[in-house]
DNA sequence: CTGAATCCATAATGATACTG
DNA sequence: CAGTATCATTATGGATTCAG
C-alpha cells in the first residue's frame, strides 16, 4: 500500500465504494487485473492484449497496482530480462468485482461481436 | 448513450471490462450511483453526501451519467427549482458491480470505523 | 435551489526515441 | 525483453463568481 497515493477518501470515512474504485480506475488497471486472473503474465504479454497502451503507461499502471498490493512483480536475474506479473491474494479477491464488470459489459455493451476472445479462465 | 464520449474501447472489441469501468470511473460517479441505489435524490442532497465535490464537478458527473443512460434527470418547472435524479433501469443493473465494490472496500479498506452511515438500502 | 461561466493547477495520457 | 527519458497534449479537478 506504500504511501497514500489515494487522497480520494473524501466522500466520507465509510465510503468503501470510493476506496475500491480508486484502486482500479486508470485507463488500464482493470484490464490488467482481468487478464491476470488467467494466470501469470510477462510484460510484453500483457502489452499485446492492449496494443494502444504504451510501455510507459503500462509500467505506471503496473507499478501502482503493485504499490496497492494487488499484483506481484517477480524479476528473474537473467539476460534477456524476464519479469512476471501475477495477482496477489488481495488482487485475486477482486475477482467478484472484475467478474461483475465483465458480465455487465457483456450484457450491456457487448455489441462488438462475441464478448470474449480471451476469457482468462481459459487462458494458460 | 449520446455520442461516443468513450473512446476507450481500445483494448479489443470484446473487452467489456473496459467498457464497463469506463462508465463509472471519474472521481464521483460510482459514489453517486451507489447513493442513488437508495432512491431518488435531489442535487444538493447528493452534494451533501460528498462535501468535497464542487457543484461544477457534480453537475458534470451527473450529466455524463445521464448521457450514458445510467441515471434519469427530472426537472420540476417551479420556483425554486427542483431537480431529481434517479437510476434508470440500466443504472440499476449495475447494482452487482456497486455491491461488489462496496463489499470489497468494506472487507479490505474498511479501516475507518463502521463501514456505513449511509447504506442506501436503508435510506428513504 | 440548481446550476452555468470563467480561470487555473495539476494529473493523466500519449508519441517518440533510447537503453541495459 | 522490459523498461526509461523527454516532450507535448489533454483531461480532470478545483476556486470563485454569477444567475434564473
């Protein structure tokens, strides 16, 4: 959780909705988490799932997710570099939220052809 | 739904997670929706639940939610003005998401004393 | 009461190029 | 491969004032 990057608890102390949403806002966070539900992934592997995300942005989002304790970053000391990202326990506990988002999206905006193409549960 | 304010479907066509999250990001949207789960509310009534939200911001968020078809804005032609906001069917369908957020927040960040103080379900 | 108008500060995101 | 660095742009949020 590091230092409080989120000064967004100004709704009121009990507003946990705000707290929760604060961790998965940002343009790509929820997507990353969703993909990681399917298992460990490497940097470029994640990138390939969202080609419009620049490495700069991806790095930043990953770092924040890591700070918030939602994902785990594992670096292999080798050349070429290898870094793996996976969900922490806390991150995995967001599964209900992510699933709810997915279901809602599929039901209400899934107008773009078949909803999936990459259901994490059927990924490696 | 108006014109596509959300050009955030760049993950991939099936990425409904992104689509869904795109509708409730912003600093206050999820909070507003959460509160409206408890029933119709007026402008300042909503404001009082998040004192750090300026009228400008609240207006903007409400307009966007309206554009996206999540809430309904009802204006009474009278003086002083009276405007009521309530969830649309679509907005109400987000209840699972909002509940998931709330539950997660309560479980993982509810370190600020008793979680509620305003459970919409027990509001008027 | 429910906003709109204006101005401003900062944060978020993006493009591009480069590196160990 | 997994990032950094730099620059530019845009989006977001806020303060304040005004109005029907």
